[in-house]
């Protein structure tokens, strides 16, 4: 099965992807949405199980206009998604860029970049597509890693499952502003401003069993 096309510049707006507050912070542009997805590591997958909402954190990877979400063959979402009708889901990703401190408690905020995707997830069963999905999941955090490790064996593949979610009903929302103090608070003797938040990757630390030099795909890490 081929991935959805990336030809159009924007995803279509729908009622579910149009925010009711701060609409000016939303975008449906593919480039902006893909950039957020490609820089985060963890998504939160929401669905309904036995009449109750469930949200699970897990890893994912983007391949074109499609997301692959990692799971276990025994997990509730995977059991539900194996049916022909699939599993209705809402998937979210968030990057925090700064804590926003203001002179009033009410106006404190967070600078962020987020993506929300709605759709029906299906379990990947085609062997060729599963190979692509599993390699993408490994390479999402460390590009080139899947070619440098032992591939999964039959027992491991039997315990691993992947969900496919086409990026169709999706939008991004961001805040990248400064401290929004009310005019009447500007002269108050309190500190306001930004505390930047970044993800810092340390130097790779070899395991005791490692006898080979640092491979090329890890040199100069982080990405």
C-alpha cells in the first residue's frame, strides 16, 4: 500500500481540526505539521475502550503523509484496530519551547508547537509495509540506525504490532510570543519574561558489551 501523497501544500480544514480559541495560532500547512512531527519523539494516542477514554504514550514515525505508531500485539488498541473497520483515534504531539512568566498569575503561559490528528488507525499486516514501518520507527530518533543493528527475528515480530494512521484530518497550533502582561500590570515590581526549554542530547555512552568504535550515524549526535 502506497503512502498518501504530499503534493498539496495544506491539509483540509474540518470542524475537528479548527480550534475554537486562538484560531490565529492554528495552521494546516503540511510543512509546518511535518516539521513538528519530525522533531518530537513521543505521541499520545487517544481512543475509546469499553466505553471509557484511554490515552497511551508511545513512539511513532512519519513516512510521507502517514504515521506509524508502535504497539504490542496484546495491547487494547492493536486488538481493536485489527478489525476491518479499524480504530477511531486522536493522536497528539507537543513540543515545549519556553515557559512564559508574567506579572500576574493569570497570564502565565507556555510557548509550544503541537499537532492533533484525527482518523481511523489500522494495524499494518502487509510484510513489506511492516518492514518500512519498523525501520522508520528506529530511524525516527536516530537516522540510519536501522541499517546498523540486527533486524527483528520471527519471535520479536510476532510480539510487535504497528498502527497506520493516514494524515488527513490534522492541524498544528503554536504559541511563540513573549510575556503578555496586562497594561495595568507593567509597573508592578515582579519579574516577567521567558525561560527557554530545549532538549539536550548528551555524548553517546557505550555499553559494557560494546567493542566497536562509535558508528558514523552517531558521530556528531544530536541531529
